[in-house]
C-alpha cells in the first residue's frame, strides 16, 4: 500500500474503533465499579439489552434521544436495585442472578418489542438518534480530522465519562470506600462505613452504565432495535474489565483495543484480496483474553473479596 | 414451615388452574378450513428475510382467508421436525419452512403426511410433497451490478452470514458488474450476524473509506445499518433497498429498491394448493420472469436513460435465458 | 428423615420459584393482551398433552439433563463452569467428524465411537479452562465464557469452510453415517436412546458425587480446599477432573444432539442448552437426581412454549423470562448457598 | 489520680451459646496505660470490640466521660474519639498508607483532591510522634511493624482520646516492641488513654499504670502495676486450680519417633516464622510446646504435617526424612494431626458425621471398595466411634455443623486416634470447647501416649500443657527459648519465658 493509503486506512479504522469501542467503554467502566466493590455481574448482556430497548422505545415515542438515554439509565438503575437486593441484601449467588438477568433481559425486551412494536414495523425505524457532530477546528485536520472528529455525542463523551469515573474511583472518599470494599470489607466495616450501602451504590453505577452502553447501540450508533442487538457485547465487557485490570482507564484502552479488532476485521474484509476467514478475525478478542491470562499470570489478581457476600459479625 | 406450605398450596392452585382451563382452549378443527403454517428461523418481525415470510403468511390469510400460524424455532435444527409434525398432524395443508436448513426435517416428516405440502425456502429440492421454493436474487443483484459498474467507482457488498442465498446474490452482482467493466472493484464483507446493525454500519463506512460508492446490504435486520451509514455520509453514495422499500432510511442515497414479493408468489402457490390444483412438477424458482414477485424499481431521476436501457436489456436477456447470472466467477 | 428433608429441599423451593415465574409471565401476558390461562393451558398441553408432546419434552430435556449432571459435579467441586455451551459445540464437532469419517463401521461400534468422541472433545475443551485455572490462576468464569465464543465461531468456520457438505454447499456438514444414528425408543415419536443415556449419566454422576470416594474428594475440595489438603487430596487435580467431567457431559450432549436428532452439524446447533443447563443444575441444588426433574421442567417450558406460539400465537421468547425469573426467585428463596470464589489456588 | 474516662458496667456478651463476657465491670482513667491481661479466650478482645462498637453487648452499660452511651457501630466510637488497633490489622493491602488512614473519615462526596495535603498532615503526625512511614507506599509492601504504625497513625489522624491496642506486640520484633512501648508511654504523657490487651507479663510490667486480669470471661482483679510482680500476675492470669490432675504415666519412653533438626518454615507471606528449631519426641512421651500464639507454632504444625513447605533444615518421622512428603504419605508413615482450626481444616461442616470420620481413609478399605464408598461400613464405623468417644448426637447422618464445638472436636480426636498413630500432633485441642469435652479430650490424648505413641502437643493454654505434657519446649519468636519439665511449680518461670523474658539459663533443672 502507498503511504497515503495506509494513513487513510488507519484513520478510518481508528474512527470505527472508537465508535465500536463505545458500548464496551460504558459497560466495562460500570462493571469496574461493581467488581471493585466485590460484586461480579455476569448479567451485563441482559442489562445492556434492557437499556437498548428502553432507550429505543422512549426515543421512539418522545422523538428525543436524550429522553431515551434518561430512560435507559432509569431501566439500568432498576436492574441494579434488583441485582443488589438479591446479591447484597439476600446474599444470593452472584453467578445465578447474573445468568438469570441475561435470560430475562433477552426475553423481556424481545417480548415487549413484539407486543408494543409488532404493528408498526415501518414507522419504528423512523426516529432521530444522536447524529454526528463536527468539531469545528479539529475536524479540519488532514486525514484524521474529518474521520475522527465527526462522531456522535456519546462517542465524544467516552473519555470524559471515563475521566469522571476515574476521578470518582480514585479521588473521592466514595471511590476510596469502593476500592476498599472489594478488597477487605471487614476493614470498611471497622472504619464505620456500611459495606452494603457501598455495594448497592456500585452495583447501581454498574447497571446504569451498562444500560447506557446498550442504549448507545439504539440511539446513537444506529437508530433501531433488533432482538439481541447487543450480540454478546456484555460478555466482552466482562473480559475487558479483567484485561483492563479493574481500572477505568484500563477498561477504556482495552475497550478501544477490542473495538480496534472489531473494526479491523470489518475493514480487512472490505479490502479485496485478503482471504483470512472472517471467523478468525472475529475470534481474536476472545483468543486475546485467554492469552492475557496466561501471560499476566497472577498479576491480574481480581479484588480479593470479588463474589463473596459480606456477613458482618 | 408455614411458609413452605403456603408456597406449595399456591403452586398446586396454579397448576390446577392451568390444567383446568387447558380443556377450554383447544382449537376446534373445522372441516374445510385452509390452514397454512410457517417455521421461521428467527423473529418474524426481524427485517428482511424472516419478515418476508411472515408478511407472505399474513397476505395468505388476507387474500385466501386461510387460518395461519407460525413458530419461531431459532436456529436449532433439533426443533424443526417437531414443528413440522405438529402442523401436519393438525391438518395443515401447507407448511413453509423458511430456509434451506428445514429441508432434512421436512423430508423426514413428509413421508408420514402425504396430504400436506412442505415448502422449503431457498431450496431446490423436489421430492414428493417436499418442494423447494426459491427466489433467485442473483438476477436482481445482477441488475444492480450493471447499474453500479456504469455509474460508480467501486462497490461493496455486506452480507449477514456466508450462506448460499447471500453468496448467490453476490455472485449475480459481480457477474453484472463484469458484464460492464471487468476491472470494476467489488469487495465483500460478512458480519457473522443478522442483527448487529452497528457492525453493518461500520462495515459500510469501511467500504466508503476504501473508495466504494455503491454499498448494498443483504443482511436482514442488520442491513439497515448500511442505509444509516450512507445517510450520514451524504449524497454521492448509493444503495438499493433490498426486498422492500427502504428509501425513507436514506432518501438521497437510494437508486432504487429491489422488491421481492415472496408473499405474492406464495399466495399464488397457496391458491393452487387450496383449490387442489397444485401440481408438483419441479421445484419453484421465482425470478425476473415472475414480474409480480421480483422486480426492481428505480427512484425518479437517479439513473440516466442509458443506464435504464442497459438494465432493460439485461432483464430481457435474463428472462430469455441468455445470461446466466450464477455463472461461476473466475 | 435426612432423605425427606433433602427431597423437600429439592422440590419445595424450585416449585415455589416456578410459581412466581409463572405469575410474572402471566402479568406480562395480560399486559400484552393475551389470556395467561389460555396461554399456559396451551403450554401445558404442548409439553405433556400427548405421547408425542411428552416425547418432544423429553427430547429437549435430554441435553439439559446431561449438561446439568456434569455441571452439578463442577459446581459441587467449587468450580464455576459457565462454558457448557462451548463444550457442547466441541462435542458436536467431534461427534460429527467421527460419524462422517468412520462410515464403514457397524452401528454397535460406531454409535459408541461417536458418543465417546463427543465426550472426549468436550472434556478437553472444558479441561482447557481447568488447566488455565490451576496453572495460571485464570478465573474460570471468564475463560469459559471466552471458550464459548471460540467454540461457536470455530463451528461456524468449520461448517462454512473445511467441513461444508459436498452437495448443495449449504453451511452444514454432510450427514453422518446411518449406523451412527441413535436408535429410537417409543416409535413413532422421535425419542431416542439419548434420553435413557441422560438418565444413566445422571445416575452415574450421582453415584460418582455421593457414593464414590472420588466424589467424596471432589465435594471436599468444593467445600473446603484447606480440609481437602489436610485430608491429602490434590486440589488442583480435583478441579481439573471436575472441569473435564462437566465438559465431557456437555460434549456428550452435543454428540447426542448430532447422532440422535440433527444427523449433521449446523451453525446454531444449540439454542442455549449450555446456559439453561446452568440453571437446571443450580435449581436442583447440584444433585444429579434432582437435575432429572429440573431438566424435564426446563425442557417442558421450552417445548410447551413452542406449541404456545403455534397455537396461541404468544411469542415463545416469553419462556426466557420465565426461566430467568425461576432462577431469580430461587436465588431469593435461598436455594443456592455457595459463594462464587474458591481460594484454593492461593498457594 | 485523674478522672475516669470510660466505665464498663456488667458487660455480658454471648456468641451462639458460648459466653465471652460474663458480667465484666471496668474503669479506665484518663491518661493511663491500662493493660488487659488474660489467656486466649479470656474475653479481652470481645470486651474491647464492644467498646469500639463492633459488637453490641447483651447487657451492661458503657459510661463514657460521665454519660451512658450506646455504640451502634465503629462510626459512633470513632466520633467519640475511641480508636482501636486490631490484632488482625484492618488495612486494605492494595491501598496506600494515606488512603488507608483516611478511609471512612470523610463523607462520600468529599473530593480527595488534596491528597498531598493529607499526606503532609500524615507526615507531620508521623514526625511528631516518631512513627516513620511513607504515606504514598502501598500497604502490602510494608513490614508488619510498619503496618502497625499505619494503624496507630490512623487512630491519631482521627483525633483519638482513647486508644485500644489488641496484642500489638504479638507480631513485632523485640526492637519494634520496645519502640512501640516507649511510644505509648510518651503518648500517655500527653494525655492519651491507652488500653493495652496482652498476655505478655513483661510488657505489662514495663508499660502499664494499672492492669486488669481477665479469666474465663470474668474480671479477676484490677491492680496497680507498681504493687505487683510478674509472678503474682501469672498466678492471677492462669489461676491457681488446675482442671485435671496429670494422669500417671504408665508406659516407658521408647525410641525417637520425630526428630527435628535446624528446621525453618516460612509463613504464608513468605516471612520466616520458625527459625531453626531442633528437638525430638520419643514414643510414650508428650512433648508440649508452650508459647503465646503467633510465635511460629502454627507454622511448625503445618510444616510437620506436609501442609507448608520447609524452608531449611530437616525433620524425620520414624527415621525417614520427611521434608517433602505429602500429607498423605506422612499419614501412611504414622502421623495423625488434630489441626488448630477445627472449622477450617479439621471437619467439613456440611458433611455428615459419618462422612467426617473417613476424611483420610475415604478411598481405602474398609471404607471404599472398587472406588465406591461402602455406606454400611462407614455408618457402622461412625456409630462405633461416636459410642466409644461419647459424641452426643441424634444420628451419624446428622450434619456435623449441627454439633457443639466439643462434640465436633471429639469426632476429630476419635478419627485421628483411631489410626493409632506413631506420632500424634495436636494443636490447641481444647480451644473453645466446654469443660466436659476438654477433660475427655485430654484423657484421650494421655491414653494415646500410654499406648506408646509419641505426642507433640501445641497449646497456648498453660494449664493444659501442665496437665498433659511430660516436658515443655517454650516457643518465642519462632525459636525454642527454653525447655522445662512440665511442673506446675515452674509456672512463673515458664510464663516469663513465654513473655520473652530471658533468664540466666535456658533450661531449668529438674
């Protein structure tokens, strides 16, 4: 390839990387909070679907994606409340509840989609999502400008949300208590803080952000809902958290890495003449996760109290 | 302990309720009612492929007054046989398995139910009362290829999963392109999904960045991601609506729409079945020759007279059998 | 007394959970404008209304019982195998290969060969996650989820590429040899010996877990790795064995699907049996005998929901909601008393 | 002297049947260093956890600065200026020193933008009190002594008036201990009140103004330190009466069963815990290991049973070098082990009593045949054992979790003794069990010795050691600091040795 072609190729892949990474970023950032507080939520896929559907439905009826987003967060918070009630208050097994959330998320959104929208197939597609915004000066930059700085608002928001998340986690008293709760809940208890309250808050943050990650698919990246539109992204987000070593910026960059693989495989297919089976490219993120486990060994240690319900004495 | 008893009682009550009413809901099988069933490989309201069959079913209900029913069997072949058998044993005269994957199951069941016709979409089978019904998408795609090669710089095809109905359509497209300009670049991407509209959108962006200005999806519900990508990119990039009118999704990008009124085709067949006039000679294959089933409409003013002329010529040649749209690509 | 109590534990709470789930489903049905009683009535008949329907229910229960029995062993041993879905695919691929390659063999040899190939392949796929856990401390929850995706993608690659059928060129493999087909029982229904096999596997895993010395060791590992070490049990080997056994059972389920029903490999050969199997095992309190009942329950839900869609036009996706709520309410009633992490690798 | 800062009246606390405090009343004066002295299980920690708000008392009143108060959580205690340094540190290993110190100090929305400000304050505090620490260092990188400094700084940062320290020197080196004691004296001089939980007599003498002795959940006496000596304290702490007279030894000592040479073992963090000890145990004798818990006895037990690896040196069991043998191989050589923590290791709580009896022999005859458990034999065996060892139960199919601690321990003892071991290693055999069971267990151990087994008994209960042992090895800081005959008259000397007080000679002549 000529240098120019390589630059445009890269620029386009990077732009797509960012867009494809956005749902991972939101969802995995939320899960970082949840897991840092010691609660493992494997039901992210279900929560994302619920977010995607509520955002879609509310945007469809109000015509405003902002309301859709608000609704998605509300839906996510409701999920979070239920999840925390079961796993924190009732000390139910987190894996079981997570697995159930995936089942309910898929079933409920599909059922409601059919019940509410089956009669309006054509019109259902007609609503405005967040459209791309050009950033005045940056978008004039050669090659990268036009491509990188013509994104929708949720994509632009990601570094700021992660920044806010990192700030919350590392620079506030709340974040300090979250980080302590996942590691050593007894210390938190002995410091006079309520382990349960902190876990509730973290699970709520986690589910709200997962719902936003799902909503992105229906009110920003595209403007439609399909049953199972999340296509396994919730599970990838789980892997992102592990590889990103439970840190917000780690989650951000690993999300971008996974987005990059996704974009690259779509792009490589589009370039005629490359004949790698597309399944191989699709498998890359999962292979990568396994490789990371083997190479990082025990350095990738999860929060010590992850998955363990806390019983105060 | 009290708690447990309460729970048990509740459950028994529920069971009793459920059992008690099951008697009342049994559908009465009326003599002379024409019944048509559908096995859908995915959600019936998914756009594209699965929706076609569902709408066909609704049309049969409307036009022929048939009693209809459908079942979504996901992608699990293990479930197919049972669904066929259930329909057939309930006296359905016609059951459509919407996809080649239903073929094995239909063949097994058909032996036991000689009075039911089993139609299989995307199949070329013809064995007793199991009949393949196919619409040859390679023909309309051939026409799109001709248009693309005459008007554009490069074309991109975005498929859901790499299966024959999709690959055949794409072969038709490439043959159309080659008939005009053998060097015209065409690239193909498979998403590995029928629902991931976001991936389709990104695939379209990738192709645009690679220099393509004709991007055509064949990916069911995911396909509308492609139209959104074009709509955002702006005028000068073109696509066709696939199976339906998608003009509203990218008004300034649509050259035209490829309509596939599979429903009409099925109504035609169903009418014959209902009237007992259906004669099994061969498998059914819709093509451009069936003008009420497959046709392409162009948007006003988007194509020149010269292009239209070439398209018309191609249609004539295809119908006449002079062009093999599925000719192997070198 | 002990037996009565454990039966109570196995039956009462899941039953209550099912009741709650049916209630929630009923509310949804009313919301969507259906009559819940009609819908459930049709569902009940669809699952148990005729000999054929019962057979279909048992057919769907077969992979669930197989997977659930295996997972009961894993969960009792304290390892969270979420990867039964991928292990099922691994088994289906190997079984199909065996059924295509060894066409010359007579049935009494070929059927076992196909089944063993599936079980072995699933055991290896599951054992891989076990190895990563024991050797590298990798969370089996994450690795098994990743291995699910890999198995499904690999299957997609195989049936569109190297293993695609010669004729037709549809993305499916050729049919396996006639001699590899599982014999049917209860003709004219489709019920095959796979169901009996699943009962056998449930019984064997029950005996393994609760009546054999190896099972004793596994359960000790699952409850208290410290006590296991004290008793001279090799904890790592136990975890590996538990993953291989549960993977093998899931692989066997894949082989049974291929040799009993589909006779060839497709892309979507499992509609999520591996995930339902998790629920089936947990709901039975990880007791393989209980798994027979919860497996039939979930099989009936799936089977009945199809008929419900056919005859009452209620979307069958409702069954996912019902299954999910069954799990949630079972969790709320305190059926599952096991925590997620076991710390046996911290040495 | 000065006024009372806190007064406890009749504190009672029970944990699921076990009484920890049986009505303790106590008065602490402002600015004093008050030692709480007592053996393990005397109820010191529970009493202080109540003062810190971690536990709620069943009955009794706390009067703080003249007012009755109710402490619902540590937060209430912290607000009133009560701080506590726990024996097991309440620190988050992954966080830095300063993060640990400010945990829980601010409302959740508080922005910790000025960590440098916090760090400056911590640095100032640490300079002021001579507690050198790097506020930015992650806690898991710190030594135990440094971690303790963090705990103390945490309390100081909170502005503590009353500081409770639970066995603070148990984990420190002698130098660190000395520095800590010095520091506490200085702090008391500035008006801080210190409650110091310990069972080291030396420390009490060195640091405290007054001392309260607890025994068996009751207060024995509060005395001015100046008016007592270590001997008197030891008597108060252990009590005069010994539960069980030493059963007469019937058999004669035989050959060496266990011989340990220069053995070193690391703890789970990789720090040396046992530092080059040598000793031997002959058949027909009970060798007791005395010492304050946490001086390497646990690691010694794990190392000798194949559950922890040996860092250096060697030990032989029945003449065979046993360093690298697995627990199973050791057990085949004739080792039986009654572990320290019953719930963690000794029993599998959800298993039935019958199942617990076969923990070692689940895969060998007569309990297993062809890989299957022989339920009949197992049940019969269990029935026979519970009868012989007087385990009170409703049936051997009962979950062992439903038994009392004493009966659980009887199961463990029965299981281990039934193997008729060459060497029996018992670690804290009667901790947390009732008197009846205690007597029974001790009698069984003695009987086992009389059948010719070698017995190594680890206990932090001196009374038990006197009752059972033929001779005593005294452990301090991972070393054997003395060997004595197990004679009650020597209690004071032994107490002093256990407390790390060096004597002119390390062995006392018979």
